[in-house]
C-alpha cells in the first residue's frame, strides 16, 4: 500500500467515525458500524484453523483497544467480562491476552499497525469533539449504570426486538389517520395505501413515485399507480374549497390546474402535519421521560435541486431579452423556473430550503413545526423574500399550539433584531443566539477579555434593543408590542470562551471567543458559561437533518405540493422513529429494574436504530398486502 493509499484509507475511516458519532454515544457502537475496507488490507497470517479468530473481529478489537487506551491485559479482561463486546465485534468466544498479543505481532504488519494507531488517535479526538467518553477506565460493578445495562449481554435488545413490531404498528395506526387527502370515500385505494407508497419513496435513495411503483408494487395485485399517488398528494396540499383565479394561471403556462400559491399550500400541509405531531405528543407527554416547558432549536436545511435557472446559449431566442449580470457574465433566466428554489452558498447550488423547530435537550427530540423558506434569488428580477423574523413567528405559532416552550436556540443566521423581538414580545420565551462573526461588539469585547487574564467571561446587561422602520417584518409605528422610539426589550450579551468552531472568532493568538445574546436579565459572569453550554443541546437538530434529508425522496415534479409534503412526511418518519424508540425505552424501564435515566442524566442511547425502524415499518405495511407465492400441488 502506497503512502497516498494509506492516507486515503485513514481519512475515509475517520470520516465514517465522525458521522457515526452523530448517531451513537458509545465508542464500541461506532467501531462496530465502521465499514472496514478489507479488499485493501490483508491478513498476514494465511493459515485459518477452527481455533483462529476472524481477522475483521481482531481489527475492530485492536481499534477499540487503541481508542480506549487499554493495555492488552485490560482489553482481555474487559471483553471476557462484558459479553456484549464479543457480540459487537463478531466473536463467538472471548480472545485471551495471548491471542491478542499473537494477532498484533503476527497478523498485523508493522505498516498496518501504524495505520490503525493513527486512525485510533483521530477517532478518539473525534469522539472527544462530540463529547463521547472514549476512555473505558472502569470495570463493571455490582450496580451498573443504565448505559452499561443497555450494552450488556442481558436480553434487553432481544426484548426490544420482540416488542418493536407491536409498538411500530400501533404508532402507524395512530398517526396515519391525521393525514387526510380529502378524496371521496369510494376510492379504490385508501389513504393508508398512499402513505405506504410515500414511505417506499423515502426508503429508496433516489426514488420518485414511478421508481417506488416499479420496485415494490410489482409484487402486489391491484397496486397503487404512481399517478394515483401524485393526485392524492396534490389533493392533500390543495386548500379545502380552493377556488382558482386568473392570477393562478401565469402567462405561458399549459397546466390545466396550476399549483395554488405556495403560502396556501404550506398552510394546508402544516395543518395536517400539526395534527399528526399532536397525536405523537400524546404518546410521550404523560410519561416521566418527557417534561414541559421544553427547550427548542430552530435551524434551516436544504434539499438540492439539480436544474439550472439559466438558459443555455441556444435557448436565447430574442435580442430583446434583458440579461442579468453574474460575475461580469450576462445570463438569461428561464421562464417559469420554480419560485421556491433558492440560490445556495455556492454559485451553482440551487435548493429548496426548509426551517424546522425541534424539541431538544433531555426530552425526546421531535420536529414539531416546519416552514418553507422563500428568498429572492439572483435570477429573479422582483422575487419575494420572507424575513427570518416571519419564519420564526410562523414556526412559533405552530409549535406553541402543541407544547409550552421556555427557551429557543438558533444559529447566528437568526441574529436579527426582528427575530429577537418576535421571541421576546410575541411569545414571551427566553432565547439564546450567537452573534454574527462580523459583530463590532464581539471584536471589541474579545480584546477586553483577552487583555485581562483575570476575566474569563464578560456579561453586559440591559443593552436596549431598538427597532427601526427598516426592520424586516416589524412595523415599529403600528406594532403595539413596540414601545416609544422603537424600544423592544433589554438584551444581555455574554462573551465567553468558545467550545465549537462554528461559534467562534479566532484571533492571532488562536484563542476562540463567542458572543451570545439572550433576553434573560439574571445572568452573571459565573452563570454565563453554564447558560451558553446549553447551546450544545441545539446539536440535536444537526443530527436530525443528517437523518431526515436522506429520507426526502428525489422527485422530478416541481409542484410545490409534492415538494413540501415530501419534506414534511420525512420529518414525520423521523418523529415516528424517535417515538417508537421512546416507547421501547419506557417498556424496558418497566421490564428491567436497572434500566432507566437517572435524575441528572441526559437521554439514553436509542435502543432501535433508524434503519431497523424503517425496515420493520415496511414489513408491517406490506404484511397484509403482499400476495402469497405460487404453490405447486
């Protein structure tokens, strides 16, 4: 293996591990799920007997040893004492210290050992960045912690496997009726069949309605046709009793029934999304593992759209077309390009964008509000733009119908006076939002803290927030929540050492600082770091997007009813998984005396992986509909 190949392999393994730390909070689970490229590495011991251990198992064990910084003796004792490690790494019996030592010396080449050592060091660093405990410094005791019980050889996961189908089926039956296409009662295919089809689309990486139909429904008689699915979803996304007007028929459009205004579509889908989430919350709200008021996080994700808004050279048919200059180059926008596609951060990136509000912290993370994002893009001459303040207002309006909220966190894109005013004055909730990196106040305060070694945090209270006539979404003169001279409320600014790169502004001495804004007025310098540490709860939403966006099916239709519903449905799938996992944890708590979350502990690791939930869901949905195989007498 060349040095370049070795470096490439190292980078791929570390990248995998970093992504897995977003899902698992256990180093053994991360190493268990690593995809090891054994086509690129070879066992130096080419004799296999009934007594030899699998090479792959020994590689995973060695990585675990190095990441956890265990001696060979500690490792052999650990894998013998904790049988779950044997199962995760693929052993049928625990290897002895002698077997471990022999493998390292004889089956791992010196080059391969050096590679694994480098990978282990970087995986350990990645775990520490994700706040995952990588050191296994203690042995099992008579009173194991919930995490140890969850990862033991006790039959917890066997119990979960037995209970999961019933819980999943119950959840699907409870939530599905909240989604109503509004079609007549004598249709051939009930709504439940439509949602089966939508689920199939989410299970396939690049599945549109036609692809899902070809892949799965060929096994069924009288299967739902993809056109029927499209019509049903469009019916759901069309406002009840909607009357088309001449404005709905743009010049040059050949659609017989054009798409209603995107805002009306969003309102209609959001109403049904909210009903479904309400059903879900009933499942968890009464339990001890869920408490209100909740902390919430707001963020934005995107779904790529791979069609350019610009005409090709051969498509420009008139000299009268007015170009738009892009980096000094004249470009001509297409007519009837989807209005909800926004320009990404890069020039050639185009995407549908959505904002979500998610319950975070100790509670089960659930997406409880979704909102489309509409921005005027460079190819639009007079396109509509919706301010972040309005987006936050609409998210909060949806969410507060379902739960009580006491704290809202968002990233620095929401560092705007209008957003602060909406949260403080319209909803009376606390907020915690980092200031933008180009903040003059941030640079000034950073210098003060850096030059005074006795200061670790600086808090400025009673910083008056004033709104101007130019503040998006808020009319200071007409809004009754705005006081004289545009005064909104007092803001507390907290300048603290940064814990994450996306918070910070770095200086020449490489010291990181962050400035956060909150409307709480009781924060002292001693309290500041503790409050800011709560911002790490917002990481739930980053993990959430990594799970939701792969569930959004790739569809060709630009009909916004299809687009927005597909995203909302994917959020519901994510919520269903979280709820099923929550319910299984409740059952496990009742079944196993030692299992459960302590008073000061964070959430327990999932007991049902997302992939298992999706696979089980599809089996349950098809169980009644699959036709039996032909039987030969």
